[in-house]
C-alpha cells in the first residue's frame, strides 16, 4: 500500500484538507490523575477503594514480573487542543483525533463497545487519550448498525450474529494498514497500540493475533467480552487487561488463563467492587475514582510500550 494520502480510498467529509491539518479545535478540561497501586503482581492485582491524593504518575516500568510506578508530585497533566476529522477508509467510517500541540508521534486504534464509535462515552474517552498526545483512530465496527439502548435485549443475539467477526477483523486489518502507511507518511511511528472496550475489548486479542507484520507494540482490553482464547497464543506483544471483579460479562479467571497463554509480560488488573463498563461509563463516585486510576494505568502502559519501547 502506497504511503501517500492520494493513494488510499478515503475521504475527509469536512473538506479536502491534509490529514494532520487543524480541523476544529476542542479543549478538554484537565484530567484528575490519581496515584497507581504501588505494584501490580506478576499476572493479577486487585485494587480496593481507598483514599488517594492528586498526583501524576510517571511511566510504567516492568521488572521481574512487577510493575513499579513513580509518582511526580509537581507535574500536572495538561490537556492540549485536539482535532477531530471524519474519514472513510475502504468503506469504513471513522473519527481521527490528533493532538495539536503535544503530539508524541504515535498511533492508537480504539475499538468501541456495541454502542458504536459515535457514542458519547467512547468519543469522550478517545478525546482524553488524544489529549495526552496520541493520534487515535475510532472506527465504525458495525458499518452503521451499532446496538441501540432502546432495542429490547431479546434482540441482542440476533443483532450480534449479523456482524460477522471475520468481516470485522478484515476491517480492522485494513484500518491498521491505513494507519501504518498514512501515519508513516506524516512522520508518525509505525508501531501502534490497540485499545478496546467490552465488544471492542474482546476484539483486541483478535487484532493482535492477526498482526503477522508486527505493526502493534501492545494492547489494552477493558472488560473484553467473548474473547477468543483459542488465538491468544498467537499474540506476541504484552496486553493489559482491566476488569472489575463483579463483572458477569468478563470473568477474571478467564482473563488469567488468556494471560498465561499470551505471556509477554501481560497483566490483569482487577478492581474490587466494579462491574462492567466502569471505566468509560462510570455510574457512581466509586466508579469515577477507579476509572481515574484505570486511565492512569492505561496511559502509563501505553507510554511504556509505544514511546519508551520504540
């Protein structure tokens, strides 16, 4: 695939502008970062609710199966302007979010839950990630047919069967190749990361297992559903799994087995008392607090494996 913008089947709906030119600025309020746990066990750590001070943790470091986090008392997270551009890549609609002032030259593929790429919870999370300096591509995994909160639950399985996993994997492969070529042409690192929630969290393992060209350096799965454990052994990069211990849709024991198959210093981080969706759809003050900690862990994990690891 050629590495020029004109060589790909994509369009910028908001006007014919270069990929990384400014297109409507959004300023986000600064995030309140909370300190991370002092260490994460070899494969699994439980996080209980406790008093935390507002400090900014530095990069996540792994050594001998542990994760040590250094906290800087003085540095505060700053949110820079973020641009959002709507693109279509071989028929797949997507939002491309890019940091304007603090762009660190790395790319992330963000896979949504069943409510789709335009849902506000997914959009808000993507903005916040981009605000930390990343270039984030959020695709429409469901080709215009995401699940609606107004539909009866009895229709869910039929709706899900209508979205072939092979088609979704083919789409994510196309998107990955687009990111590699276009980001490289714009001076962005060829190494990528993939993040997913719920349905998208389950697809993180699929995407990494199918990555025969080694485009991805890491993955983060938030309470992934229906993860295909049969392909976990084909994943050759570290994966961070984040879940709640009372989530009926993402069992911790299943995640531990998947991590054992992957190896590669992969981790499971479990939050006590948290259920499904608590990071990007918090419903209580306790959810909010643990969502902040989970975001901090994710941010530092990505920093370690995309910026320091490259």
